[in-house]
C-alpha cells in the first residue's frame, strides 16, 4: 500500500490521505472546492465549485501517476439535488467522452459548507 499526497490539491482537513494506492488501483478521498493555497471554499455556484473540486481531484490523480481518463468510478455528494444538472455540465466538461461509472447522492451537509464533494477510484496505467 502507498499513501498519496500532493501540494497541488487542498490539504486534508482530517486524519486521511489524499489517496491510497493498492496494486494498480488508486482510491482518492473526497475533494471539496477548497483553494489549495488559501484553504478557503471558492465559488458561489455549484458549477464553480464542481470545477475546482475536479481540478483538486486531478492533482491527486496526477500525483498517483494517473489522469482523468484512468478514473473507473466516481461518487458525487451534492448538498442540494436541485443542483444536479449544473454539476453534471461541469462534470461532463471535465471528463468529456470518458464516462466513468458514477453514483450521485444528496447529503445534508458537507465539510465547510461546500455544495459538492467528489471521490473516485482510478487505475494506474501500465507503463
């Protein structure tokens, strides 16, 4: 097992790693729209927040030797399911034609009052 950390994503706000790698699988912790430099939530809309969440997630994937095209599954946590379509557009813009398996659920609350959090499982490419 290997712990993955990167300064390019927001710091963990609890006792967890950005990701853990076991074999060729990488399990990324949920990312929120925290600016990695200021550690403050950025973006007033779910679209803006989703974009930053995916940027943070991409930084973790990169630190693990992966990219967005190596993502097998995501889990999306929304504070308000009425934001689904707006989140979905930002998500689709990020992944393009790559369409990982996904679960999306509404939750009552997210860390630091974020509107969205996303975690994923990815496969490290064979070299």
